[in-house]
């Protein structure tokens, strides 16, 4: 069977035109995506607000500060910085003399090499640090925040030193997903 030459020529012309359009689309896409990547690279990372909370037990302050630093690295989705922040939390826990289970929870975050595992460990640390804060707050405020979508919609809490929501369970994917569910402040004296 012989194919007419005009069909072959038409087919080649169609292929050439299609490939040229794909190359132009790829070029357009590359140009468009290069700008956001440059903006992404230049984007500043989230930094936590200064802690205003004061605590009765002077050892709780460094624990809370280390916890907030850990939360901040998770908001930024930085695995290496999260490991370092968990190491600082371990030191603060050591100085406070916490139980072995608490120490191991922080060690798990420090040794994890995946952000999902680190976030899971952080979720386990939150109620521990919350209890320390609630029992010792003397001034200022600590905010308990909640994301209903964390961990496949089971939800998760975290503590913050500001009312603004910066979600440690999703980072940039859903940076502001969540709400303030409680505020811990010193009990008013009569």
C-alpha cells in the first residue's frame, strides 16, 4: 500500500506545527513559573512574634520559647531547622526535669527526617507543654489554636504566642487555616 505524498507532507507539517506550539507553550509556562519561583525564593520565612507570657516557674519560659521556635520551623516546613529546634526543646526539658515519655517525644521530633513525622511528634508535645503553661502562667497570654483539617480531618491543636494563625501542620499549603480555641492568662487577683 502506497501512501500519497501529499498525506505524508501534511502529516509532517502537522507534526512540525504541533511540536512548535508545544515548545512555545513550554517556553511560556517556564517563563511564567520562573517568576513565582524567584518570588518564592525571595519570600521571607515566617518568624514568631516575641513572647509576652510570663511564668511562675522560671524553667517554663525556656520550654515555651523552645516550643514556639519548634512551631515556627514547622510553619516554615524546614526539616533540618525543626530537628535543631527539637534539640533545643530537649535541652529545656532536661533543665526542667521532665519525665522520660516527654523527653522521648521531643527526641522523636529531633531524629525524624520527614516533616510529616515531625508534625506528628509536635502534636504529641503540645498537650504536655500546654499543661506546663496552664499551671504556670503569671502574665501575658498564650493562645491555644486549632486546625480541624490536620491529620486527615481529625484536627489538632497547637500553642501560640500571638492571636494570628500560622499553621504548623500545613505550613504554606494552608498557612492561616485554624482558629483560636482558647486563651490562657493569669487568673485575676481580687
